[in-house]
């Protein structure tokens, strides 16, 4: 695959060196056009009208649901569109009828969006146990073995750390959860965009991820729920578009995903997300993985050689994706990010990365600098990052 051709599809890739895709990815022209086409050609509400524009919008919205389902090895009936991964996780947290004394197991590796929704349940009398990762960001199955007991209703774990880039052993963890009668929620916000993810292979019960981190528009997220669990989950929001019947006394929701998508959805966004899936499929997730692995190795090797730079967490290329955090001794992470932007238009993330429990564990009160790679990045860009850092730090 020719990266030059890929970069032609991303208008912003030519203007900046974008190394912040873990926050949100750049958007290809086909997705931008998909969104614009909706407003230009068939701007109508889905599922509410019999007129032909509504029919077109409804069909395209459904087609996007199918594409998303196929990408993760699920069924279209199992896909609930949300506005973000955060919203998807909160749907599960509020949708399971947790009782006082129930237990939830999570980890200190989590993004706040897969942490706060569980902590909040403590008010209901739910106990939350936090399994700790080691200093490199790896999770041990033995720690879960000890933490999950017969009262544990749910285990909520990130597939890939948004700070350290490490991949969690989800398939083995799901076996353990099911042996012990617990459900497993996987936060796939950092895995689905970067690797081939199959819900059957993972064996999880819920998978949550963001559309905007996988080339889709902002305001799109996905909650995949194993089909037989849908009827046990209550929606976070109720209202128009989700009902089978309403009287002055009661309402009946449509069974399945429709009952979870009350209100006018982000129609253009979801259709754009469908285009994003087309884009990923055309490249192939294996190619995306291999491309990012090559760049990650180059980045890790280069960072190791720069004076005052310390890679945080796992230093090796195995068992991780192209999310690489580091610090520069004697410099605040925000100052490093500003320096890179001013010197060469290199955009990286700095600070606590929405993972304060992990930062506290790692003793990084100021956070880290995070470089995150994606399919449009090149060896040349990594080289510019490394040489810019090296030059600036040998001068300072
Ligand atoms: C691992 C992880 N989970 C959840 C989220 C939240 O995603 P969203 O902003 O789409 O709600 C993020 C965003 O950075 C993330 O990295």
C-alpha cells in the first residue's frame, strides 16, 4: 500500500504532522463527502417518514450499522449507535440493574470514561475493585482471578491502554469472567481503530468504541451488546423513535437496538462512520497493524537514543500499539508539546491523558507526552519528530 496515496485522502495530513490520533483521528475526504452528501442530497429523518428522502436516509443508516457489525464480527441487531465511547459505557453502567452488594472489577489503567461510570455506582452500594497493572502497563490474569468472586456482576477493562499502548489479554480474561459468572465489558476505543477486533474471538459481552478515533466523524460511538443480553439492559434515554406504543399511563419500547436510540440520531455522522469502515476495509486491518508496528519500532528505538527523554511504561514493540508516552527530564509535558508544535507543526498530546489513577500510580503528576500513530503517518514524520526533539534538547 502506498502511504503517499493514503495521505492524499487526508487534507490535514499535508498541513501538520499529526501524532495525536488516539485523541481523535484525521478524517478522509470520502467520510467528509459522505457527511456532506447526506445534507446535500437526502437530508431527512430516519425511520419516521414514508417519503422517499426518509427512506434513503434510513437505508443508508442501516447500511452503516451492517458495516460496523461486520467489522467487529457481530450482528447488526447487536449494534447501538451512541454519541461517543463514553456514552456507550454509561449506557451499560446505568442499564444493568445493579443492586447493593454487587461487585464490579475494573483496573487502574482505564480512561476516565471507563472508570467514573463504575465509581458512580458506589452510591448505590455497589463495590468497585480496582486491579492494578504493573509499571509497564501489563495486566496479570492472576490478579483478576483473586479479584473476581461470585458477587462480581461485571468486569470492565480497556482492550488497549490509551496512555501506554499495551494490549490486555481479553480472550483469556473473558474465559475467566464467564467461569465465575461475571459479564465482561471491553473498552475498545483504542483497539477497534488499530487492529482486527472480533467480538466472538474476544468472547466479551459488551464492546464500546468511538467513531471519531477510527476516521469517522465526531459525535459517533458504538455499543455492541451480545444479542441475548439486550433485553436485560435498560436504555439511558427514552423518547421518540424508540417506542412501540404509548398511552397516558405507560409506554412500551421497541425491543432491540431501536429502543436504545431515542431521539434523532447523528444520521450524517453514522453514515460518515460507515464510509470510514469502507476505508479501513479497503486497506485491511492487517495492513494497518503492520504499518503502525513498523513506525512504533522506529519511534521507540529513536526515542531511546535522545538525551533526557524517558519512555514511560513498556519500552519494547511487542504486545502494544503505536501509542507511545514519554517524558523529558526537567521539562513539563505541555512545554514539550508546545515546542514540537512551534518548531515543526508536530501535534502530540500532553498531560494526564484522562487517566489520573494511572498517572498517580506511575508517579507522573504532570502527566506525559503521548505520541499516537495511525495509518496516514510515515517514517519521515517519525524521523522529523525525533530530529526536532534531539536538536531542541541538545540545545536547551
Ligand atoms: C480508552 C478510551 N476509552 C474511552 C475514551 C472516550 O472516548 P469518547 O471521547 O469517544 O467518549 C477514550 C478517548 O480518548 C479512550 O482512549
